């Protein structure tokens, strides 16, 4: 790393009203302390922005340095830190003698806090000539009565020693003596840190001398010991055994911070399974005890890293990990479940499932925060256990099925989907699961769950007993048939009770009469009156609503509520049951009875779907589906073909889906293992026999820090840089400008090159940027003077807060020949590429459907392509692959569904931005006879910006393809 100082950049808010040098001198000379403070702030900002202002040095010494104001003294220290202290020949300025004398006076000040602040300030000075006269005062501060002075004096010794060892030749002995005699824990901690950096051997001796007392020392000193042990063990492996005993003792420290650092150091010192388990156990204990959710997540990440590096070692701690589920935070629970699922083995799966069952029961009996989301997590976890370990599948499925009536819609759907997969994967469990499902069918109230349950009965009821039992349950859930006639009868009864007269036509067709006959009523005075048609009609409507609201069997209620997708599924299930019963039974009478009853139910649904008793009329697609089932049962000319379609093809399709999901899981596990895999021809590394290299002695914490700051990913790829250069002005402009656009996490850095193409010096030249969208300029380029044909580079930093389409625009401003003239060069716009912030992701089909329903912003982009690339025909699958590459999205649709030569393609896509935004897309395209690819893509997101930005990206790709 560079040794140069780095300073905080301060925005110059008064740049339009910048004071002159004479104004600042006057304020320093004649002003009171508040005016001087304001003047010093302006001076510091101007100096930080590039102007050293050496003319003010004596004025600061004469008029600011004698002040007793604490605020002014602090600003003065900032000034001494950044002001030029050397002449052009590299020697210390004569004025610095006065400065040195003032600093020495502050080091001898009776106020201990001024002494301590001045000692801290010494760490900012880098000139040995300036520090040398201050050495005696610093030594004296080591013996000051106040601990605040002593702890800062120790660090001042260290900073001076690092600048020039000659200034403090006895620094090691001085610090050792200080450490032996000091009683304050903070001072001892600072002294040990200094000793470990300037004289590691002395630090080792001190550790060995105090081995027995370390466990009873202060928390700060224990942390300093751990830090030293972790670093020293990289270079002195001979001391590892002694260090391990110390770290093991510190695992039992009362401070959670010390325990965490000790456990981390232990994993860095050794890979012994006993030590790894001890460290992981402490991490888990911290995640249970600590109240801060962020700390819990950090500690759980550490456990996960240990699990990945030491496969199989931590499996005995699976149940301890699940204790973290007591945390109320859903993210912590999610992380704990993810880790535990990777550690499950056949030995502990029974215990894990039992605990998950108890947690699932709590979600029904108790009210948690985000209860539904937690329940879904548990269901998915139990699902994974059952699929991975078949021996627990039977008990798990029966338990989950018992909860279906109590679960909300989403959780019940997850359970029934899990049941479907278990039925396909474990044939030996089919009979018991089907029987259980038939038993609870009458308690299901959700249309989605009912659909899946009916599908299961249609596919897996293979015996006569099961078919009869399921038929009986379905019939009881439908109620009296025909549905329309029974509902009309209820309405007639209700109207007859109030004396209403219903026409014969209304009774047959279920429709209102065109004109109800007025009824005669006897008034209180004995006269007759005719009831109006309006009153009669309102009474009929009230009775109709009462009939609709009456209690009905669950399946009948769902049909009358307008769930015609369920009605179509019911028709398909009845057809499957009839066809399968025809295959296995020889009872012709019963066959015909079932066929007739199934057709009656289907026709009843069609008729009631067009009546007044449903909330909405039946749709054409459902009519077509139900009619196809009726025809299949009534006109069976080729029974083998019908049976293949209903009984074989649908099951084969579901089987392929299960196989595809299983292959996905296998691929994911394989990729995870490949990350840590070692090739058979790799060399074996034996630490005792290998020569030490820089990489082997590199501190793990330093590696983590370089990863966090992005230093590890820095590459100097010239071609990639050239592709990101944007021309901002024309070649004929007075100032030529181009920018290299660099994206770093949430920031955009514009490295702008300015070229003066004139023979004149351009005064006060500045580059001004502004933005559109969720962009903010946080660092503005400074004002410069640009000589004839000179080059200059400036940087501007822009903060990005979302994936909305952003535009950066601006201009170059410089002074003209007259003081009142200003020349402006307009810059070309720079468009932010949202692909730098969008990453591929994966979610389940259930989550995709849930988000698709929830997200309200949709952007529909029409697609029209000539179907060729470089003169070569492009298939629909190739077009999809190109779109995925161009938008950084992931295809969620299974690969098997996209195979084959078809003229139509539909696929779901997903991506996630670095800001946590989800982007969903549904692509529907077809290939015309002419070869053109047409269709549309619908993009949905929670916010408007991401949907519009992705749509613009896709539209731009189409325009680019047409132009080429």
C-alpha cells in the first residue's frame, strides 16, 4: 500500500463566493475566535481541494496559534497536518520552529486532554526534523498521572519509531518497562500492541511469562493477545502448540467478543477436527446467546465456512445449529436451516425431522412474526429431508397432510406439491398417502390445493377400493346433482315461504322471468294495493343472494364461486377414474354407472356455469376442456388411444418433471463439491517439507480485507478499458474530453481526460456534471488552469441507488478573455448500463408465480426479428439464449420443456439486482412461415424503474440487430 497520507474530501459549499487571500488574512488578523474558526474552515477546504496557500502560514502562526479556544486548536492541528512544511530544497521551513515550540507547549500543558489530543496528533506528522525536539516531552508523558495521556503517549512512541527508528532507539526497552509497571488495562493493551509491532520477540516473552494469567485479564488485552497470536503463528510455527493452549483457554472467556475472536483464531491456527468442532460449537453458542441479528448472521456465516472447508466434521452439531430457530428474525432462521440441511446425515435425520415437526406445530398454535413465511421455510426443509432420506418420508408426509386444513393457501399448496413428488419417487407409500388424502379431502377449502388433490387421486388411485372411496368422497364434496336444479329448488322454496310466485320457465331454465306478475296486498286500512315489479325483483335478488350465501359442500362452493380451472381438473379426474376402473373391473353395470354419473356432473357444471347462481360465467377454455372429457366418455371409438392420453401421457409428463428437478439438485450438489474438489494429479502439500512462500504466510484477515475492498479483482485489461471509453466532446471543440467509465459496486467513477486544443491558457476550467434518475454526484472535479495543448485528468464519483435508467450530462466551463465572459462546452450524455447491476438468480416456480401476482409494474415489449444472425437462421431456443446473455437473466423453465423443434416457445426468466430488486419476465415467441420471430416479452418488477430499464435494453438489442 502507498505510504502517502489520505485526506477526507470536503465539499466546498461556498465555491460561488470564494474569499480572496486578502479577506482571509483580514479575518485571521482582526476577527474574534468565531470568525477565525470560520476562516480556518474555509482555508482547510481550499487546501484540501488542491491550493496549498503558503502565503497564510505566518498569519496562522501569529494570530491563530496563540488562541486558547479548543475548537480553534483542533482546526490548527488539521492545518499543521496538511500544510507544506518543507522548502523547495526539501529542508524544513524556518517557520516550523515556532510550530514545534507550540506543539511542545501543548505536550506540557496542564490539561490532560490537550496533552492526549496533541499526542494523537503526532501520529499525523511525518517529518523527523519536526518530531526530534518533541522526544523528551513524549517520554515525560509516558509517566503522566492520567491514563488518557499515557495510552496516547505509547502510540505516539510507535508512530515516531515507524518514521525514524533513530529518534527512539530504545523504544522496545521503553515499552517493555512501561508494560511491566503499568496498571491501567487500556494502557497495557496499547503498550502490548506497540511491542508486538516493533519487537515481536519481546511480545512473545511477555505472553509466555503471563500464560497463566491471560484468562483473567481484561477483555481489551485478551483481544490484543489473540491478534498477536494469529499473526505470529504464520511465521513462527514452532510456537503453535503453546498458542493453541492459550486460545483454547480464551474460548471460555466471559466476553462474547473474546470468544468470537478466539474461535476465529483457532480455525486459522489448525485444521484438527477437535479444534474445528470446538470453534464451531462456540460460534453456534454465540449465535444462540447474542441478541443482535446481524451478529447472528455473521457468526452463522463463519459456521458455514467451516462446514465447507471441513466436510463431515461438523455433522454432529446439526441439532445445536437448529437451536438458533428460537430467534424471532426470519433471516436468521433461514440461514440456520440452510446450514443444518447441508449437515444432515442418516444418523441424525430422525432427530432433525422431529424438531422441525415441533416447530411446524408451533406455527399453527402460536402467532410468530412472519408466521406464514417461517412455515413455508419449515415445509421446504422437511421436503428436502424426505427427498434426500426416504426412510423418513412416510412419517413426514402423514404429519404434513394432517396440517393441510389448518394451513393457509400458500403453505397448503407447498405441502400438496411435496406430496405429489413423494408419491412419484416412493411407490411403496402411494397406497397409504392416497388413503390419507381421501380422508382429509372434505376438509380442504382452497381451490389450488383441491386441484392438486384431485390430480393426485386421478393419477394414483389404481385399485377398485381406492377408486370407489375417492368417488364417494368427491360426490359428497359436490353435493346434490344436477347442481342447477338443486340450487333452483332451494330458491323456489325460499320464495314460496314469502308468497312469491315463480313461473314455470324460471324453474326450468334457472333464469328470471321477463316480467313478474304484480301481487295484490291487503293494506292496514283494509284496502287492496298492487305490489310493484321493482319491489318484487329486489325481493327475488335478496333471496338469490341468501341461497348463494348458504352453507354448501366445499367442492360445490368452489365451483359456484367461479373456480372453473378446478372444474376442468375435476372433469379430468373423473374421466381418469372411469377409464382406470374400466381397465381393472369386469363389472359392466358399475362401469356404466360411473360413466353416466361422471358425465352428469360435468354437464351439471356446464349448465350451472351459465346460470345466475355463479359469481361469474364459465370461460370458453373450461367449456372446451370439460366437453372434451364428456366426448371421451360418451364416444369411445378407440379406447386405447383415450387411455394413453389420460392415463399414460400425463403421468409420463409429471415423471419427466420430477426427474428434471432431481437432476437440478444433483447438478447443484456437484457444482458445490467441485468448488472444493482436489484433482487426483495435484501435488500433496506437506507444510514441514515445503519452503515458505509469500502466499503461505499471508494473513487470512488481510485476504478478506482485500476481497472486501475489491483490490483482489483489479485487472489491467486494456481491451476492456477501451470498450468503456466514451467521447464527451468533438474533435473540433476547444477542449476535447473523453471519459473512462468504471463501475465499482454502487459507484460510477468517471475518469475524464481533458485536452486543450488551443494555443491559449484556459483559466478556471472546471467540469460540471448533473444526473437524471437515481444517480447523485458525490465528488466533483476541482477547478484547474489548462495550458496550451496541455493534458489533464479529473475524476468524478457518482452514487447509484437503483437500476432505474440513468443519464449523466454536463459541460466544461472556463473563463473567457474578459473577466465577465464564460465559455461553455456541452458534453455528450453518458447512459448508465444497468447490466453492471443486474445478476442472474434462481427462484422456484412457486415463488415466481407468487411474485408475478404481487408485482404491479409491467412492461410489455413486442418482439419482431428477421430470424437470422450473420446470414444464418436462428431457432427459437438460440434466440432465447441470446436474450439471456444480453439481459443477464436466468431461464427458470426446465431444459426438457425447451427441447425439440417447435414453432412456439414460452419461457420464464429471472434476475436480481445488486440493490435487492427482483425482475421477472415471461417470453412468448413463435416462428412464422417466413422465418420471422414474433411475439412479446412481459417484464414485471416491484418498482417501475427496473421493468422499464430491462424493456429499454431488450428494445435496444432489437434495433441493433435490425441495423446490422
